[in-house]
């Protein structure tokens, strides 16, 4: 079993909270069909204006998946804003690696290049949240907060 020591630097919870605020601001509009239609139109217009491509036309399944993703990310963001525990940063960092992989996959298969903006932020917050765990793992310390 791998045991990790939680980062103890006082800045770490601020990084966890900052990534949560970013997620909340960026994904809140994905959480409902009505707001997603507005976000979709806005992102398509931005991508078109910047010459990065537009999003595909809306369809019910795309809306459903956007709403599911938006709803889960909003709840996850609120948890990290209220309680930015080191473990939340670890799990969020792992999730960001997954998101970045799927975004890179989409880009490699013709998705709008507007996705690069989101990919860069995912990688940046992923590194910021996972890097401190890298150093503590090498020390062999055990300091993982347990739930009551």
C-alpha cells in the first residue's frame, strides 16, 4: 500500500480553493439545459471570432452529458470551496489529469481548438495540486486525515 503525507504548506488549501472557484465559474453554466444553451452559443461565437472553430450543433444527448458534467463539477467545486482539504486537492489533481487526457483526445480527433484554453488550465491546476504530493511521497511520512 502506498501511504502519502498530506502537503502541510499553508498555501496548499488556497490552491485547492482557487481551482474550485475556477471550476464553479467555468462549469456552472453547464449545469442546466437553459444555461448550457447560452454557454454553447457564447463559446461557439468566441471560437469563431478567434478562428479556433465552433462547437457542434446542440442535440439532446450533448445537452444531457454537459448537464451531468456541470452538475457534478459544481457540487465538487462547492465541497472544495467550503472544505479545501489536502485530500480534496489530491483527488482533484487526479481528476484534472483525466480531464486533460480526454480533452487532448478530443483535440486530436478534430474538436475545436478553443478546447486548448481549458486544457492549459486543467494541466496547470493538476500540476499545482499534485506536485506537493510528489515530494511528501518520497519522505515516507504518513499523515493522511481520516474522517470521524
